[in-house]
């Protein structure tokens, strides 16, 4: 086989691989879209705080925020289907609103439960719209929040939530057809492996389906991440 034929074969193989990747992405988008019934922002927060993340004990109910892992209780406005005091416990959009797709409904993206998380108000402000990544040099220490770090251009969350956030962003990228930057994606892929899907995520997936109508394919089938070359 001469060089020309080798070149042609390589082009065909490359095209086939690209087509396969595109087909997988399209199939995942369809799966992420299937059944999606957007909620209003108030309704979404009631489900987020008052159902998905609400923990019940003999001492009462509480919510543990994801960045500082502080417990918020009844005195903070926590309870079944209640929205807590926003000056204490806030709604984190894992995919920052500043980077929402202009081709999709802003409201639908804002209320999508798969990328909403409960966070201590101050930590939420420190994260802002920073990309996720591993902070090499801390820019600001977050008061009463030693488990998370703010760097100049990235934000590092606690180890036990890294995989959850990675899969939330994978979902958002696929659902709304928005690319993830190469550097952030590299960190997210690593976090996805280091912090695999757990029972809480599976329960959240089921609850989101109950209230919002759709599922996160990367929670149902985490192995699919390896089949996508990039997001």
C-alpha cells in the first residue's frame, strides 16, 4: 500500500470515529432532553432545598451545603419544600449563569435541577463564575470554609463533591450544547473518576426525573464519558 492509500485510509478511519462521536453526543442530547418539563425558579428551589437535599434526623431537618459542608437547620429556614434564608444558604448554579447558552431558554437553564446545589451564601459569592479546577495558589481564603479554595481563575470544591459537579457540567454541556473549556474538562474528567457515582446521586437523579421529567445520562451510565472525545 502506497502513502496515498494509507492517507486515504486514515481519513476514512478518522471520519468514522468523528461520526461515531457525533452520533453518541446527539443520542445523549436526546436522552437528556427527553421528558424535560422546566419548573419555575421558586418551584425548583423548593424541590432542591425542601426535598432533594433535605436530611431528616430525630433532631430535626437540616441541609449540608456542598462547598463548606456546614449544616443549616430550621432556624435558617430549612424544612420540607421550604426555601431557606438566602442570606445564609443560597442556590449554586454549577454552570454559571454568565455562561448560559443564548440559543436556549435562560429560564430553563436557570431552573435545571441537575446543576443546582445548596451552598453557603459566602462560598457561593467566592466561587462566582470561576471555572472549576485545582487551585495551585490560593487567592482568597473563604471564611469558615477550609474545604474549598478560590484561585485567580479556578475554584476547587471538596473532594467528595467533585464527581457530582463534573457529571452536572457534563449533563449541562450535552443538554444545552455548550462546550467545556479544555482545561476545565481535563479536571472534570479526573474528578469523575476519583469521585464515582454514589447512592445519593442516584436518588437525586430519580427525584429530578419525578419533578422535572428527565434524567442525567452520566449518572445512569458513567462509562459513557470515556466514549466522548471532548465536551
